[in-house]
């Protein structure tokens, strides 16, 4: 039997990963990830930081 007061997931570890800031290896700025949809409907995740 599982303990009632214990969580199955490590909440502290999940928050640590979520709050970790990823930096660009080229410019050192924070990397922003956005979902881009092309005209033909294909979805792609794009990383924005030093791109103009």
C-alpha cells in the first residue's frame, strides 16, 4: 500500500527544472521558445534569442 501523504513525483525537482534559465551558447541571452506555424500548416518550435 502506498503512503497517503506522499507524492508520487518530486515537486521540488520539477520546480527547479521549470525555473532553470537556458542561455544561448552564442550570445549568452535567455532563449525564448515559440511555436511557429508555416503557411502550409506545419508546426515547429523555434528558439529566439540572437536572431533578428
